C-alpha cells in the first residue's frame, strides 16, 4: 500500500475512533451503537480507500508512461539535432552563424578552412575585414533583410565567394537567449566561374585580335589594288601573294579553333582503341620529312622493342606529336637534329620531343599551353603559327588521361614530355 494512502487512512480513522470512545465513556451511546458506527465508518473508509488506491495506481502508471515518452522524445531530439549538425558540417559551401553582436555562433567544416578567425566566439571582423562586405552584414542584422555581397579572399589561396546573408527569425521563447543565432551566411565559391569568365573574355579578345590583323591587311591590299595599283601588274602579283598568305593564316586560325572545340567536347570521353606509339611517330615522320630535309634537321626517333599499346585516338595522337615535332623544326637550329625518345616508366609511356634551339626563358614556361600565348609574337607569326598548337596538344593529352611537361634552357634547347598511361 502506498505511504500516502496509509497516512490518509490513519488521519481519518484515528480521530473517529477516538470520538466514539469518548462518547462511549460519557455513556452518551451504548457499546453496540459505537461498534455499529465504527463498522459503518470503517466500511465506508475501505471503499473510499480502495477507490483512492485504484486512482493512484492509474495515475502512477500514466506518470510513468509520460516520463518514458518524454525520455524517448528527448532522445529523438538529440538524435535529430546530431543528424542536422552532421549535415551542416558536411556541406561543401562554408556556413557561418552569427549572433546579433556579430559573434560567430557556429561554423561548418568548410568555413573552418577559411582561416584561424573562423572559430566560435570570435568576432566576424577577425575573419573578414572588407568594408563593403561588412556594411552588408550590418544592414542584414540591423534591418533583418536578406543581403548579397561578393567577397574576395587572398589567402591561404585566392578565392572569390558570393555570400548570401539570411536573417534568422526564431520563436519568441528563444529570442531572449544570449546565444541565439541572428544571421546565417551562406558562402558559394565562384572562383572557378570567375576564372572561366575571364578566360572567355580573353579568348574573345585574342580571337578578335588574331583575325583583325590579317583582315586589316586584306582590306588594305584590296583598296590599293582597286585604287593606285589598279593597272600595276607587278603590284597585283606581289599583293595577291600576300593576300593569299594572310587568307591562309585566317583559315589556319579558324581550323585550329574548330579542332580545339571538337577536342574539348570529347574531352570527358576517354579513347578506347589500342594504339602503338611507334606507328604514330612513323606517320608523323613521313609527314614532316620534307620540311626537316629543307632545314637540314633530321628527325631521330628512338622506340624500344616491345613497347605495349596505349588506349588512345590514333588521329589525335598524330596531331599531338606532329605539333610538337613541327615546333621543334621551326625553333631548332638548322643543322641540328630533332630527337623523339620513347621510354617506359612503370605503367606509363613517356615521349620526349627535344630540339637544340635557342630555348625558352623560364618565366614563359607555365603559360606555353594557353591559347594564343606566344614567347615571340612576331617570329611566331612569321613562321605561320596560330598560337593554338600547344593548347590543342594539352587538351588531347588531357583527354588521354595523360600530362605534358616542358623543360628548357636558354641557348640549349627545349624538351616537351608527353606522359600517357599504358593500356
């Protein structure tokens, strides 16, 4: 029996029995009346007590059930909160939660990588100090309105972010909390998009420049032939030759641009045919032998026996090595050889194309595969170069899951090395 029920029973029955005893002692009632009253009272108390015990048992079970339910709900809330924390932490974009005083309340893993200042409890100004950006943060907090701003970080690496600032409207019950978050900053890394836009702008500018030069020459010669040199046969012959040369140059640029576009479209699809590098190099030699003979520059090809095949596109690989050997013939010293050496290193084939020319200054080497980049613009144009050959080589090699490197010493020559995986 519960203690509360015992206390209640004693508290009611003891005074009643005492009263009956007093009445009996004063001879106000007989003993039989006292016994009868006591029996009636005890019977009533028994039924009341029984109902009370039943009610208390029901209440006890309900309280136990509610306690269990609360415990389960608490565990569910903890589990749900843990899942949300893990989801926020694994998001690729940096997320930063701020309180009303611009203190950092919470950061995810991507945000922590932004620097030492990205720690809970720090002021946002320890992490970012750009005035325009901080003004946007102030406005978002003061006016509780969504703001957007660009943020450029210079360290640890140059990055550009588009930041969206979202005010957090929490329930009234949580608004008095000192640690509540007032603003969520979502940072989208747009560095690559900005670089691509800059490359696109540079590409359009370069194409326009490269085509404008021969077009201007053509228009000038046409104007001359229709005017002052209209009846000059010698001028006709000379100018028509130059016009043909400039037209060929424009055609070469357009063909290389189209070739580069096709290669970029297929870059994600790896070639699937078996190609023997020795056969590719022999075809390149056949095409360029006449040019090599004219410059007294023999092409020396060294391919070891039993070289395994690679997975590749035969025509594209011919284009790669034809570009490299052709450049070696253009920029090598007349009377020296152009050497093409194949060697195997573990699961890769390496092909070196070496000339013995003037070499390339070190500061130009990282940019050689950029579109329209030239070390010596005048000399390149004089030799018929479009400035796209090495860009085409780079993208073809990339499609073959390989890489191209270059080493050069001024006065000693240049070596391009193409590395390709063996089938």
